[in-house]
């Protein structure tokens, strides 16, 4: 009898929880994510549209007759492609990619394509993960994406090192869309930690632009690498906001109501500070650029505005209920809206008629502001008690001493035959060794705390 009487009560509690979640979701718009962020400048946002073009080039069958005609001189020169790999070349261990030598912008670009819905190998990469399965550099990363990054480096490490030595003034840029954005971000992390294997390239010459990024690293890593990794999100894009483990989403496609119920309860009952203190929770990496072009309760698109920040809390935590949540994920739409946004930024900038010297001073001021914002985000992470804020790993921490280069790591102190053997070591083995050293560092830390 008590069970029968209890059923309506349970149903009422569940309905109230769902109604509260629906009310919060209906009032929550993409503009809330970045309403307190600052505006981006044309100088910092300039690479985004052309890097989208390079990613689109990976999709093309014939680059001399592209399906997507490039706008305003953003086309790719087929003669400057150094390497181009398809699924047969990567054996499904990584998405297709290309290495492009951009002489006009003094840039060496490695671009990785996004998820191919017709390829089982891409799903295998995406679903090769379990919450907390892969520890790396004092945090957690997506296991399948890290293995794909190791596959790319096994094949292209020598090529990239030779290009950097041949063009010492060029930057090294990793970029990708969707699934490829996660591979590009983790490529950047591994390369930054092993710059001695790329001719000692400076950290300032390495950068990443993750377009419509997948959540691929824990919060401490996402903030720590914000000086080299940038993520670009168009309005309501669902993927950077998908906190549920990606493999669970694909496994739940045939039970979508169950997934929605779990998300309902999660968004309603789990406080944000608990999310932040979960060291296994993955996030979109680096500095965030949010392209906002729609306003609440208004129809149509407005002139796009680009906002940027290195947030710690409120880092695209909630999915936006929008009919554009999937269309805003498409690389072709991101490229078009990024181009429009850049044109508006440049028109506004040209209207001010800023002299060349003042433009130079503004760039220096922007670099200083970004550095200050980056350090402020690191301090904020420590204040919020984000796990591993002070990692025992010597590869980088939230401490400002992280500026000490990681050249001391992974074999810099070794010489002679041992260094030669390490140069022949595969990237998969090197990543595993970095993982093992990170684990031993945590054990030493625990012993020191207990002692």
C-alpha cells in the first residue's frame, strides 16, 4: 500500500525536476555563455577563415577544381601541399589530413578533417574512451584522440622537423574540425611537451585552432594550454557543450529519451562547483572564440560578433535548445560566418584610421592583455580548487614557474647512444612513457603528503 501511495509522489518530483530543467533550458541562450567576454580584434581572429579553407581542402577530391569555391583569395595552392593522407594511408587510425606550406602567411599548417559519418574507423576513434581512462600531463585526455595524434606524429614528425628547420621564421599551426579538432589539440600538447624533437622550436611558434571543438582534455589542461590552443565555436554548436561522454551519446542513439532524462537530472541536480572539481570531466581546449549572430526571441541572423576569453567556470557547460545546434557545427557555415565576422572587424578597424605605429602598439598591448588574462585564469583555477592545479609533473603546471621550458623532459638530459635510441622511439611509446612518468610523479606526491 505504501508503495502504491509513493508512486505519484515520485512522479511529481520527477515532473517538477523536468519542468525546472525545461524552463532553464528554454531561457538559456548561446549569448549567456560569452556575455561577459571581451571583443576579439581582427589581428587575432584573422587566421580562422583561411584555416577553415585548409580544413575544407582535406574534404576535396580535386583541389584544382574545388567543390567549395574559396572566397576572397583564401584558396589553397595545390603545389604547396607537402603531405596529403587519406583513410587508406592512415589505415583508419586517424582522420585524413594534409600538411600545407603557406608562404604568404609564413605558416606550416597541419589540417585534420572532421567526423565522416560513413566511416566506422572515425567512430572507433571517437568511442575509444572511458571516463578517466587516460591520464596525461597531470590531467585527463580523450584516449582515442590521443592515439590518433600519436599516429599522425609517427608518420609526420620528420617532415615537420625538416620544414621548421628549413623555414626558421615560420609558425607551426595545427587545426581541425570536430573530431579533427580534438586530434589537432592533442597534437599541439604533445608537440609542446617535446619541442626538442622538432629542432627546439619555441613554444610561441606553435599554435592550434580547434574549429567546433570536441571536449578532449580536463579543465586544468584546457586552461594551462590556452596560450597556444584556440577554440572557435559558432553560436549554438552542440559539440563543445556536450559534457556527456561522447561514446555514451553514440551508444544511446537508440534510446534517446533515456539520454534526455539523464541530461535533465544532471543539469538540474549537479551543482557547477562539483562539475569543476571532477578531474575526469573533459572540456573544449584553450582560449575560446565565440561567434554570436543570433539574439534571443528574434528571427534571422544578425551581423556576427566575436567574443573571446579564457574562462574557467562557465566554459560552455550547457547545451542550448536550438534548431541550429547541429547546423552551427558544419564547417562550411563556420567558414562563411567567420569570414563575415572578420570583414566586419576589419571595416570597423579601417574606419578608425589607426596609424601604423599605433597599430603596432595595440598588438603589443593585446599580447600583454592576453598574457594577463591567461595568468588570471590559472589563478582562478587554483582558487576554485580545480584538481591537479599544482601538478607534480615537470611538463607544466598552474604555477607561473610553468614558463620553465619542458625541454628538460623526455630525454633532454640524455646523450650519446641513449638519445639516438629515443629518436627512434615511436610516438606511441613516448606518450606511454610520459603517462608512466606522470603516474610516478603522483605517487611521489602522495607519499610526500602522507610523510
